[in-house]
C-alpha cells in the first residue's frame, strides 16, 4: 500500500457492547463481572459509531461483551445496524436466551448467534464459566435458537483442561446441528493471564491444528480456527504434501483469508470506545469519542504498522509464511510487551 491509498475497510468488527456479564469465566479477556459498567457508550454514541462503520463499508458487526444480552438497548442497536446494511451477529454465553429473546433477535435482523461452549459436559464448561448450571442454561439457549430457526455457531476456547474434549465437542456441535464450530486458542490476557500455565504447548498446537485440518474433510460444519494463525501455514504444508493447490474450490474461505486479521480486516471496539486490533491485544489505536472510526481505521499508526508485515520481528519476520500467518500479535505482546515480536507458541523453523 502506498501512502495515498486507503486501506481496505474492515470485514469484521467485534464490539464489546458492555463489559458487564452475568458469568465470571476464568479465562475472560475482559475480566468481566456483574458489577455496573463505567463509561459505556450510550445509545446515541453507539448509533453514531454504527453510522461511521456503515459509511466505511459493510462488515459483519459482532455484538459481543461482556454479555451483550445484559444491555437493554441491544435490540435497538442491532436493528439500527441492520437498517444501515451491516450483517449483525451476536456473541453470547447462551445463558440468557429464551425463545422470546430469540424471536426479538430475529425481528431486529440478527443473522447468526454464537454460543460459547468450553466443555462437552457441565463439569468442564461450568469450571470455565465460574457458575454452576451455565452448561445446562447454554444448552437450553441452543434449543431456543433451534426452535426459532436462528443460525448458530459454537465458540470453544481451548486450554490444557479441555484439549482432550475437543473431538467430543465437535461431535456435540454436529449432533446439535450447529452451522459452525469456531475454536479460539487461549490468549493469556485479562483474567486469562492467571491461566498462562494452561496454554497448550506449541507441539500440541501443531497437533490439534493438523487434526482440525483433517476434520474439515469429513464434516459439513464450518470449522474455523480463530487466534490460531499457524493454521494457515499448516493448511498449506498439508496441501503441499497432498499435492493440492490451495484455492477457494479446495479449501474454501480459508484459501483467501490469513492468520491474524487484527488491524487488516478485523478490529475490536471496547465498551468505552477504544479501538483495538483485537480484544486480546490491549493496545489502543484511538477512541471513537475523540476521532471518527474511519479516521482511526485508516490512519492510526498502530493499524498501519500491523498492515506492514515487513515490520514483523524474530522468527515471524523471517518466515516464508508471514503473509498467510503473521503469528498472534496478542500472544507476542503478552509474552514480550512488543506486538511485533515473534509468536511464542509456534514450533516451525523458517527455512
Ligand atoms: C457469523 C457469526 C459470527 C460470530 C457470532 C462470531 C463471533 C466472534 C466472537 C465473539 C469473537 C471474539 C471477539 C471478541 O469478543 O473479542 C470473534 C472473533 C473473531 N472472529 Fe468471529 N464470529 C462470526 C463469524 C466470523 C466469520 C465469518 C469470520 C471470518 C472472517 C470470523 C472471524 C473472526 C476473527 C478474525 C476474530 C478475531 C480474532 C482474531 O484476532 O483473529 N468470525 N468472532
Ligand atoms: C468470544 C469468545 O472469546 C472467548 N474468550 C474469552 N476470553 C478469552 C481469552 N483470554 N482467550 C481466548 N478466548 C477467550 C470466549 O469464551 C468466547 O467464546
Ligand atoms: S468470557 Fe464471556 S461469558 Fe465469560 S465472563 Fe467473559 S464476557 Fe462473560
């Protein structure tokens, strides 16, 4: 990109509508609790933000949190975003979903709902979620989504404690007839910092992502590894071994996407208006109370650095896969304090 060219608009924005939550998960990047949120964007500010997003492009807008369903104007904001031409989706822990809630979400144009399930049973899931009964409630939430015909996906965060359950979670997602299973690999940030010992070791990463690649061949579920940029290297290495070209026809959307999208196609907006590359990387490109979203997206030094892969350091900087992987900038930051440093959880030695 030359200085005069505008960056591509974001394709996906995760928006923390509120930092407040009815659960208190051990790994929560937002360290969310049930305490009243301070400094949240009000309805007017939130709509102004939606206007600014829509004037830039028409990304998927993920209403996230905290728990977005504890914010009373969630329906009003979803409706507003839908009317502006955005594809609005909702990310919830699933415990507050009743059929009436789902009906309202459909009415305001929510296209898909993600439910977080971190275990194949209540023992594991409730252990993550800090509240007994969270698993059963989330299951009831899924039943409500199905009964109302809402598309849904399951989001699972992987750590050492549930790694062995991932095949069971995949089976469960299949039998629940979910549209997708998205796995997130723990980033030790927020309350997740206390779980740094539970990050799976690099060799296990490698193994689970190879497994994931194989599973994609046998399922109609959309499987996506988020915050696991090395997947895009592994996919190419596997395809090469199989004598296959990586293309949309053979590998679907993964063929045209890349590992870390933070600052290039994705960003996170906090409940107080801070714009970040992602929710797991606590560095701020700007605040929408001071500048327009478009100005921040197009001009912030932070985002422009993340768009320039030649700035990557260490192994990531030398890697022949840097354009398709790029390492997790949040994990690099958590480990070193420098978001351009090498991804600490990658086993690969660049040629
Ligand atoms: C359609 C329904 C979808 C829902 C409900 C959903 C939900 C989520 C949520 C909750 C997050 C975490 C954001 C946060 O709270 O910090 C997230 C992150 C992310 N999602 Fe999805 N997602 C959806 C679809 C997609 C699609 C289609 C893509 C493909 C481009 C995608 C790519 C990502 C990426 C790149 C991240 C950020 C993590 C990173 O930095 O790599 N999501 N998604
Ligand atoms: C939006 C999704 O992000 C997950 N999530 C929350 N905190 C973290 C973290 N520190 N690392 C990885 N995933 C996380 C939630 O469990 C939810 O499924
Ligand atoms: S991960 Fe989601 S459900 Fe859990 S405490 Fe954080 S915001 Fe709440």
